[in-house]
């Protein structure tokens, strides 16, 4: 296949897991231990532009206008190599990626980044991949990226190999009244890489076998909640699932936590609001920030309460987002 300098830009949104992915069974292919379910978010996304160019003597990789190196660059090159292999080309690529989050950092996610990269790079190389193939490709950059190919509620099927491990949409979430409020506690990058932390949990937490059972049950409950539009069942199951995921890092050897003092304080506030009939539930990923799930009727009150505590600039409301778009 011949290459031209076709420049393609793709947009992918971040997602928040409601049933978490925490543990791999194949580190290289990124095959997870269990399935997971997420919700794609509208206001946090990445735009990535890729062009393969015969004139280049190496891949040129930039995120937010800055060149990237080391581990970060290797992950991007891994996805580019997979694309080159599929397209039967050996041309280097120019990749430029911009994270659109309402803040400088803190919510930028590898999920949106690798989903946008998979989409832009494969098209720029002349491939016309299905969403399922894009999900398989994005997964090999970052596991959670497999879900960001799709909008709304998404399930990543763990599978056993490259062919069988990919995400599918459960529901577009378009007819759902569901909002997500991000509470930004810390903007710096996470110290503990999720890959390393997952490995420690799988290998050293005595609770890991039980976590597999927790996930199996929560997958069924959340799927049912999505089908029946049962917001409280969805929220309560998601919150408990997140707490149980974080119990894995606390029970690893060496033990650690992604929470900081403010995470705990704000989680208590979510409970307090609930006790006062504000239907909201919290979830936390591999960092101290919190995402609060709620419905339109309670949105303003939730924004007001948390703005008073951490400042309005650190409280960002969003809603379900769509899958990959080409710009
Ligand atoms: O895809 P990674 O390696 O960034 O891992 C994501 C892990 C969690 O965000 C904590 C859970 C999830 O399912 O997204």
C-alpha cells in the first residue's frame, strides 16, 4: 500500500468506569482480568492529528504542543507500529495531540488519548477499521481507551486474546437523565502508575480473588440498572465498586492509596448530601479526584456545595458523551 501525507484528526472523549478495570492478565496485549463498564463523558476529550510522511526519519510526537519521550513515547509508538503493520507501511508519523479539559491538567486521560490516536493513525495510514477493531487497537495503548471508542454506557469484554478483548456500547445514554460532576483536588500527574499498581494488587492483595466475584456481580447489577434506568441502583453499585477497587491498593504489599485527605472529606460530603435527600454517588479512579454521579434536579445544589468547599474552578459538570468523531 502506498502512503500519502493525508492528515487525519480524530476526537475521543474520556470515560469514567462504573465497574472498574483493575488488573491485567496479559501486560503486553493489555487483556484485563475482568470485564468493566464505563460512561463516556462529553466535556473532557482529546483531539489527535496524525500524518504518515516519507520525509520523516523518526516519529514526531507531541502532546499539548510539547514533545514526549520515554515511556509515554514508547506507548504511542507501540500503537503506531501496530497500525504500520496492519497497513503494511514503514513510514514514520507526525502525531500531535491536544487534551481539551476545562483545566490545565488533572483529568487528562490516557483513555481519550489512545482512542483518538487509534482512530486518527489508522485512517491516516489508509485503513478503514471497524469500531471493534479500533477498540482492540486503542486497548493496546491503554486499557481504558478500548471503551472511549464508544459513547454512553460501554462494556469492555475481557476476552482472552487480542481478538476477543474489545468494548461494545450498552446504551447511548441519550435518553438518560444523568450528570457527572468532576471535583478536582489535585492537578498533578498520579505518582503510582496504574500498570504497576494493578500488578501489585493482582500479585499481593489477598482480596484479589474476591474482587473478581465482586465485579461479576456488579456487572450484572449495573447492566440491569442501565436497562431499567434505575439511577439509584446504578449510583450505589458504582460507588461501592470504586471503594472496593481502592481496598485492593490498601491491601497490597506495599500498601498505598490514591486517596488524600480531601478525597476522604469530599466522599463524606457526598454521603451527607445523600442523607439529606440529594441523590448523588461518588467514584474515584487512579488519583485523588472524585466524580459525582447525579441527576438534573440535584445538579445546581451539588455544584454550589462543592464550589464552596474547593472553589468553583475545581467543580466541573458534564454529561454523557459520544464515541469517536473525525474532525
Ligand atoms: O487504562 P489505565 O491503565 O489508565 O487504567 C484505568 C484504571 C481505572 O481508571 C482506575 C479504572 C478504569 O476502569 O478505568
